[in-house]
C-alpha cells in the first residue's frame, strides 16, 4: 500500500514538473509574438517622433518668419546677415541657435540650416530667408511643412522659390510662387502661393526630393 502511494506521488511530481516547463514550439511562439509587438512599438515610436519634429519645425519657422516681419523696420544698415540682431532682439528660438555669439548659425529640428539676410536696392528693401534642405528620407515632408508655414504669411510675402547650385556654379531656379500683392491668378508665370493646394505643394517640393537644394523665402517693401 505504501509503495502504491509512493508511485502516485512520483507520478504527481512528474506531472507538476511537466506543467512548469515549456516546449520549444511554445517558446518560439512567444518569441515571435514579442518580436511582432516590438516592431509595432518601434514603428509607432518613429511615427510619433516624426510627427513631433514636424510640429516643432512649423513652430520654429513660423517664429522666425513672424518675428522677422515684426522687426523688419529696425534694419536700416547695409545689406547683409541679420541673424545676430534678430538673436539680440529675442526673435530666434534658442533651440535653433548654434555656434558662437559672434558667428551664430541657425538649424531647425531636422538639422536643416537657415540664413536670414537683409538687402537694400534703391528704395526697395527686402529680406530673404534661405532654407537649406539636405538630402534625406524626409525631404518631401520637410519641404511641405515649410511651405505650409510660409503660406500663413502670404499677405506679406514677395515670393518663394526652389533652387539648386549646378556644377558650373550657376543657379537653377524652379517653382517661383508669389505672395498676395505680387501674384496674378491669370498669369501662369506669377502663380499665387495662397492658392497652392496639396498637389501644387508636392510638385513644388519634389524638385528637392533627390538632391540638396535651397528654398528661398523673400519679403519686400518700399523703404
């Protein structure tokens, strides 16, 4: 009787041990599920981070544009860069400023460089923001974002254009589009920025998709 009881206990212990373990197939299944969940989490994080950066970029470029317009009457000196005075006026977001106090450079959240220059041509005064869009997987999204932000200032804008520097040093300008006071809806050579839809913005930005290019944003007024 005692022997039978011991056999039952032995069988029970073996059964309990079997329940505690996992087969190789089960472990592979668990690892596969973990892998799928990890890929989904990484993709979701990347998408969320990209959205955050695009929102941050719009905030940065809008701040530069609006403040440059606000202080444009302050610049009566000779033509040249106005990055330093804009920084002193608090018109540039601190997270865009790199370099030294005497020679600062501006970069957006995607590490694309901006320059802001002021020009005088007779009675015409204007300033130009040059936006350097480096070759990357996000060129199209970055360009769309900048154009969308610039459209908000179409009433004060002279024109925007896309251009590249060719091997011989020449400049090839494409997609020149004008602000409200300078455009002519009936003239195909003077299209209105305000009227640019999603397709027009995409076509404008595709010029920048393969190579490093420059987006020029110009504001002009009579001094």
